[in-house]
């Protein structure tokens, strides 16, 4: 599933459309990505609208439009597991997995989602929609403090730390690979109960969460490449997928196991239970 950095990477793919008017909207009205919305209404609203700006938060994106009558429009996109955005040539013919195509002069902005776990939402008016403003404070914001993390861990003290890191109400944008990376760097075993962490371990967890988020945004989120780039070999990321993968620090074999319903990778030499 796309995480914080991958969401930023895909958001930037629609940047060529900034400042341009939507002249045509093509969509699959029965696609589940429009659940809870009227896709025909989405299409009607977006025709003639100008794309003004966009941003990413957690695992979501927000695209700001101004309708032809100057009404503010807010288009929200969640990539789910297999979603992605792309900018295609004018006159692009949508494939089966392309559920929303915004035609502009010189390009087509496309949202694709093969498995349709993603979502498209729209809101109208001057106020940002609740589904955007209610996202938890960003990991790189001043609100993401050691104290806030400590309180959250204590409230979920009987849960293994790995699934706790995936809880979006405190760790927005953190997904499976980023959680493994954070725990590996902090030297914390993924099965440790959240409430068992010492103050020094909580500080390390907080520090590495911010460092992994910042590094991933620089390496992946800001990349101007066609394919998502991988972090360097000094990270756990390139090794966690390999059968027989080895820890970049200890060179000992890594272990993979299901924890909290998610495949988890850790280094037994660094992360003691």
C-alpha cells in the first residue's frame, strides 16, 4: 500500500495540470472508488474547473479547484493498495483500471486503481472538508512530540508495537515498510508491547519516525522519475523483501513473520525481544 512518501510521489504527477482548465471528465460511474459519492456529480462539477494547487497528508491527497463560477472545489484521492496518478497525452484512451480521467489542453490527468481499494471524494464550498481537516497532525509537524507518542503508546500498552505504528490517528502516513524501518533503526523488536517501552526507547522511536519520514520524502517523494525509487542499501528497505536478506548493520539473516496481520521484517541481532 502506498505510504507517506509514495503518496507525495504520485501527487506531484498531476503538477503539469496546475493552472489549467478541465475540459473533459471521463470516469467509470460504477467503480467502487466513488463509494458514498455521486460520480456523475463529480464529473459535472469538475468540467470547466481550474486546478489551483494540491498537497498530500498521511495517505491522502487534496486537489484544489476553482469552478467556472468561482466556487471552490476540493477533490480528495486515497490510493488504497494499488492506486496511482499519472499525466498522459491529450486524447488518452482510458484502460479498465483508469477510473477518473480529467482532460485538459495538452494532457490527461489519470487516477488508476486495479483493485479499487482507493477512493475519490469531492466537496464544495470555501471550507476545507472534514475528511481532510480531521487527518492527524503530520509526523514532521510540531504537534508530533515525544509526549504525544508516549501517551498514545501507554493507551495501547497491551498491543505489539508494530501494529501500533500503523495506527493513522497518531502515525499518519506510516505503513508496513516504514514501520519496519523505524523499529529496525530504533532497535526495538516488533513484538514488544507498546506499554513496555522505556522512556529512552520512546525517544528513539519518536526520533527515528521523524527521520524515516523525512528521508523517505526526500528520496521517494521528491523524485522526478518514472518508477518509484528505492532508499539506499544502508536502509532496511532494500533487504526486507529478499529471501535470505541480511541486516545492513549486523550482516546476520533477517526474519520475516506475520505480526498483527502484516508481514514484518526485523533483525534479531539488533532487535531483541
